[in-house]
C-alpha cells in the first residue's frame, strides 16, 4: 500500500480495552516503521464511559452499571455503546499536515461530508470540537498524537440508545442535546441495518475526499496487525 492509501478495517463489536491496545500497537508500529500505511478501525463498543485528559469526575452522573475508563485522548467525558460508529484513524500527519488543529477540523469535515451524503445538514459549533445536526450533537471527537501519528478519533451516533447519554454531561457541555442518524432521519425497524451500512460507506468516502486518500477495505484486522498485540508503551 502507498502512503496515499487508507486501510479500513471493519472490526464489528470490540471491547474497549482490546480496541485501545490495538490502537496503541498500530500507532507504535506506524511510528517505528513496520506499518507503512495509514489505517482506520471502524467498530462498535459494548457500553463504556471514557474520560479524556480534561475530564472532570463531576461530569459522570450515573456510573453504576457501566465501565469507566481514563484514557490519553483529548477532551472530556463521552459514552460509547452499540449502534455508535466509532472510528480510530491511525494516521501519520507527516504525510498530510503537521498541525493538530488542522487534523481536528479535517475529522469534522469528513463527518460533515458523510452526513451530507445521508441527507443530514452537519455543522460545526465554533466553541467546541465535534459535529452537530440541527443544533444537536451527533458526533464526538477526541484524539491523541505522538510523533505526528494519531490514534483515538470519532464516535458517530447511528442507532445509539440516546438515553445512555443521561449517564454523563457529554463532552462536559452543559445542556447539550445528543442525537443520532436514526433520530434525524426518523428511521426505524428494518431500516436500521441499512442505515449502519450507509453510514460506514459515507464516512469512508468522507475520509477519501477530505484526506485525499484511497480507501482499501479489509474484512478483519489480520492485515492491520493482530488486535491481540500488547499495548505499546506511551
């Protein structure tokens, strides 16, 4: 694969700790050389609350019954769960632009482009990182960068149970209202599987257009390093 190729791995439902170790191993391999191309993991998590570097414990309102994990990504508190499309781009910014602010805006743009393809008017909020739809937050973003290689990424609510966000103050934003593709499109029943597939395709195309890469799909993680590799030391 060339430097302009993004390997996309659709990994299904992956426990958070396993996905975190997988990301760290990929990032370490990208930094040190064995991994010669960028990768994006697309997956779902069982219910979990994660705390970024600027998170406040007071923003976790109802921790009972869900795992709470502190991680190295930027940002505050967020929820991950089934029906949420989580993307972890492992990208060497040296091949794009060595600018973290540019990268965050590029992630937003890729998601806004994906939403547009799905008929939803995505937009930025100048005060916060992430993507909104009709004034409600539909995608959260939090990243970590080391030696210009990224990990962590974005969470796009597709068919997520929005009641789960009542566990937290999402991203530490008082009064924020969360939404999903399902809610914005008023999809239901048998439409939800098709909506997931459409969201995956739109996100991949959003990344291709924004980062000017060619996406190559992998059916599993075998060719993007084994997810059972131990976490790299950070």
